[in-house]
C-alpha cells in the first residue's frame, strides 16, 4: 500500500480545481484495500474514491483518505453462445479500453468512445451516449467491501442501473439495505459483447454522418471514428480546457409535459424513450435560456456546448468549486423558471 500525505489534487481532476488531500492511497488491487482496512488510523477515516477525476467537483480540501484507483488489466475472459466476455481493471482508461476491444475484433462499445474517466467509474454512473448505455453491455463486476475486506461479485440486476445511476451512488438507508455508496470499491468490470453485432443508430449526428458519407450500414470502426470526431468537435479536451464533461443529466418528462413545452418552444430537442417518457436535451434547454459563454468568476458555460461547464482560468488561475456550483445553481434556476424542469448535476460534488 502506497500512502501519500498532503497531496495536490489539481492534476487528478479534469476540471483542474485546486485542492489537496490529507491522505492519498493508490489502489492497484484488493490487497491495498485490505492493508488500508488493517491500518489503525486510516480504517475509520472517510473515504473518497477517485478514478480519472472526470466526474467530480471539488469544493475544498479533502479530509480523510482519497483512494486513487489504479487497478490494471485487460483480457478476454470467455465466450458464450451469444457473447464474448471481456474484463478490465477499474483503473484502466475507459476510451483506451473501448479502442482495445475494437482492436481485438470485438465490437459493441463503440458508441461509448471518448467518454472520459476510468473503467471502474463506468458502472457507477451507468455511462451512456448515442443510444447505448453501459448496462446494455454489462456482464458483472468485482468489488471489495470496506467493512470485511471481502471481494464480492454483482450482476446487472444487483447493480440497480438507472439513467446515470446505480447502487454505487446511493448510501444504505438502514441496516440491510443494499446501497453501496461509501461501502465498497470496484476492482474489475466485465462486459458482454455481442457476437451477432448490429450498429446502434438513430441519433441525428450519426444519421447526418451516414448521409454525408453515403454509408447505409456502418461498421463498428466507422461508428467509433464518427463518434470520436463528433465528440471532439463538440466537447473541450480537458487537457486544454478543464471540464467535467456533461454537467447536467438530460431530463425525462411525460409526453404531456413535452407537448406543453413544444407548444411554447417548437424547436426543443427531444427523444421518445422505450418506456413512453420523453428525454429532453439539457444542453438545448440551457442554451435557450441564453447561458452559452456566460461565467461566474473563472467558471463558464462552454461556448460550443451549453451542457459543459469549463474552467476558463486554466491551471494558473483555476475556477473554484464554489464558482462552479454557483454557476450551476444559477443555470438550474433559470431553466426551472422558463421550462418548469429541474436539472440534476451529473458530477459528484465533494
């Protein structure tokens, strides 16, 4: 177990917010967690799990212990009649893992290309993009219990996946509940990639690419290349402009609510969902309220995509977590006053 004290966290969060950790432990396997649990001073300390730092807003220095997840590994586990099961360590970079699966001739994750973060964070957030969610390709995961030090395995049903949601985002309300926030750390994740692969299409950006290039039946690699290009054009590179990706969840409403909004704003971007609800594009709602390019201190709304908040001060004069959250709350108020919709942030606020 590697223990570091008074560690700067600015290089470890993609927003580039300046903060420090009292204690940081690098986790490269379950033995590191077990060593931590045997440590007399660290065992009972509050714990913050940090993967790629792409889904967190730090509002101050972090007390307790930051667990920097660095579990490595990528492998093909087995085959079933319909799927190839692949596994990655929780510390693997998500986009690099998606690229690796395609390099192995195993399509299925291409719609999730270029999503920032680590493999271990992907089921926590049930990441999704361009018509595909992680739960659609999920097999199982291994995690370690902070109380017992035991490793346990969860299937999809046990993970309680929802829209940008899972059992890992909820604390247990009472003894016996299965909320796992703050109670465990994900070590490895396995994915079921379909042998009978079919492209997941339907989003306007992808359909536009198909028309532009005259491709009616894109390959997985073509979809991957298109999505990388689309995301790169719309979203800022965190290495250049600090950000945490999409800052708000796309809200879902009833068909009646959607019809009411369309009556007032016919251009609202919306997508019918399989359960009968309608998903609205949060970025469109924010843009309609005039927020593109606006800022609070050094926290700003990205000029090319209103769904993204950015650190316009860079590493030298970074936005504070307080500025980011003040801007986010102002946006929430504005959207609610105009559309009657409450936007929920995606990042974890610490």
